[in-house]
C-alpha cells in the first residue's frame, strides 16, 4: 500500500512540475490589451492570432463580427480584475476581466490566458452585458 501511495505522489509531483506556469499578469494584460485594440480597429485577422488555434478561424471570426454587430464599436476599456490559477492538478492560467464600453452596450469580458510553450493564447473569452 505504501508503495502505491509513493508512486501516486511521485506521479503527481512530476505532472505538476511539467505544466507550464501561468502567464505573468503584466504580460497577460499587455497581451489582452493588444487584442482589444485589434478588435477596436476591427482588424479581425490580427485578432484571431490571439486565440487558441483549436477553434477554426472562420468560426472565431464570425463570433467576433457578431459581437461587434450586436454590441457596437469599442469606445474604451479598462481592466477590472486579474488573477492567476496555479493550483496543483489544474492547468495554470491568468484570468483578466475588463469593462468594455461599446457604442450600444457596455460589457464585462473575461479572458482566460495560458502559456503554451512560451506563447500566450486565449483559451476562453466570456462576455456579460453590464447595466
């Protein structure tokens, strides 16, 4: 029993040591600010480069354009919250939440950013309308 426990502990230590660290909050903020600026300029091709490539570029572009059409142009944005998740057993990420003022409605948008082999990428972008 002790041997099995030791093997499990060693496996957990190795797996947690091998995972990429969460992106530095300042670098992740700079990364997200650059994405929002590309969206503000309606430069969709450049904006797509910030997202996880597992989703097709056509699908992501359609979502970004639909977001723009339904909520309007970006007038301004500000960082509301930032945090990093480095819990053992979970993927490391940095979570940034922004208030984005648009021409039709304001939103709270959150970006989950990971470090994938030294390259930052957004793996989740959630949007919530603000009153």
